[in-house]
C-alpha cells in the first residue's frame, strides 16, 4: 500500500505539472488562434447542426455517414466528463471551474473545426481501401519539415494509444462502478463491494467486446441509436432538478461567474477556491469533456462520407456545442443549485461523508424521488458504454498507424482488460493518469492545428464563406501499401 500511495502521489505531481499554466496557455491560445483564423466559425453553428442531420453526400467518399462519425465522436465525449467530470471540477476548483469549462467549449468549437478539417484533408486509405486520418497523417503530409512531422505523428499515435486505456476504458468503468455503489450502501465496502465491482467489470467487458470486435462500422451502428437517447435522457434529468431548484438558479449562475473571476471561497470552504484552481480544473475537465485540442474526434471523422473537409469539420464542431456549451452547462447549474438548495450536502462534504464526485452527482439526482437514482444509473451505463466504444475506435486508429492491422486484435484484448481493471481499481489515480495522457496528446495535435492554420483558413474561406459547401474536393486520396 505504501508503494501504491507513493506512486499515486508521484502521478498527482506530474498531473499538476503538465496541467500547469503552459498547457492552459497552449490550449487557450490554440482555441483563440483557431477562432481568429476561421473568422469566428462558431457563428456557423446553425449550419453545422443542419449538416449533421442531413442525408449522406451521394457523390462523396468515405466509410461511415456524417451523422455516424459525429455520434461515434459524441459517444466518446458525452460521458463521465459531463456526469462525474463536472462534479470533480466543482469539488476541486470551485463553482468558477464550471465557467471555464464552458469557455473551453465556446472557443474549443473552432479548434474542433480546425483539427477535423486537417484530418479529412490529409486522410489516406489503407491497403483495403478504408479511410485513415487524424493528427498523425496531417503532421506527416501537411508539415513542410517532414522529419519533424513523422516524429510528432508517432508521438501523437503513442499518446492516443495509451490515453485510450485511461480516458476510454478504465476511467469510464471506474466512474460507473462508483455511481452504482454510491447509492447501494451494502456495496460500498468490504468483500461485497469487491465482488460487485468485479461483476460490473465482467458485464461491461462482454457488452463492449461484442461491438468493438466488429470494427468502426459496428461501433457507428450502435452509437447512431444510443447517443441521441442517452443525451436526451440525461439532459431531461438535469432540467427536472434545475426546475425543482428554480429559486436558486439565478444565485447558482451568479456564484459560478463570481468565483470564476474572484476566486472567492464557496459553500463554507467545502469546495475548491482561487482563480488558479478554477482555471486549472476548468480547463482540465473542459478538455476531458469536449476533447477540443485533443485530436481524438478527427480520428473517426476522417472516415465520414463527405464532399469536402469543411463539411465534416462543421459537423464535428457541432459535437463540442452539444457536449460542453449545452450539457456541461446544465450539469454545472444543476449541481450548484442543488448544493444551494440542500445545505446538508455542504455539511456532508465538510464532514467527509461526500468525498467523491460520483457521490455528489448521486446526491443531486437523489433529489428526484424514486426515478432520480434510476435515471442517473441508466444514464451512467449508457454514457460509459458509449464512451468506451468511441475511444476503442480512437485507439484502433492509433494502433493502425503504429503497427498496422496485425496490432488491432491484441489492442482490443488489452483495452477490455483495462475496462475490467477500472471497475476494481482506484479512482483518483485513474483520473490523474488520464489527465496526463490527455495533455500529452494535445501537444502534437495543437502543433498541427497551429502549423496548418493557413490551410484551414484558406479552405474555410473558400468552402464556407464563399458558399461552396456542395463542391466536391477532387484531390486524390493516397493509398498505403501495407
């Protein structure tokens, strides 16, 4: 136990270091840069949403539908980042962290657009004709310094490969096990808890395995049906709680804004305080939630059937809007208004009775008689399940770049082992490792977005602002020989 504690402390220190001001500056800088270079592409969110629900481009190339690619990405992003991640940011960084999460979403829309644009523009085909894309190929094909591009491409693929085991597998199953055991007192400690967590792990391994072994088309078939259902179900639960706390909603929004810019203590010091903490946890949890700047969603967006890079980039950026600007916002308001309406929650945190984000979220949903815990449990199952499906696809793309098709099956087996381990493993350690791998992925991806900003700007001007969205990009897509 001493070794595990020491290792956990080391990981926590590394997490704090990589998520220092340098990382915040890189992400925020990339978001602002992309916003400026695309002439505030956020104003085209209406067009983006319309395209995401439109029929497939009949004369375009790709492996899955635009909507399928979007839902696969949303499956990976709408998950514990929304349910447990927002609560984690609130506990550690205070109410102000929620505002900064929202800001990462607003400005991150432009980065999601830019990273998807270059992913589609520089995509390739494998030996069987299947599309491959992502920061790896944008770095290799787009950067003028080819040797640097190849090195950064490998680094991104390695980081994505490792990150998939954390953010995509163990974090999700760990959060699910936490929510389930949080409202079943008999399963919170001892041998019963261990046995229950193991059973949850086996159950998840089976459910995830039967889908991911079928490849990206199998994943998108499931996510196209699952994502709309789970998003509506969870959002409805949050809105019911917000309505129940109606008299505290204005105060909750005011507290979120005040703490974001003043760093004042909230709830008697029960949650984090200080502008630095609010910024740090706001950006960490914001990225964990919407993954803008991470380069993950473009890994599957490159498979979309689309006429040109701008169309799918617009579709992909709508995912950030739904995930952070809408869902994370209502989650944050729901949690803060619930804490204002129920002083016993503050007392529970101070007394050490509520120590984890999953417990805070469960307490909030318990305010809905009978159905609240059920809605959360079902939502958590759907969210974590879909996130595992989405991230297994991301890891799949990274493995293809590193090892070719021969690495896919071994990767899938290891991924499922991490799904099981997450259910029986520790919480904070898992989250911290995921934070670190997220940051490492973001570095080469942001370099690609910044270096190819001119390409994105020129293409956006042509396709979006000159109204050529229906034009087919005639550029030849290279085919790999192995």
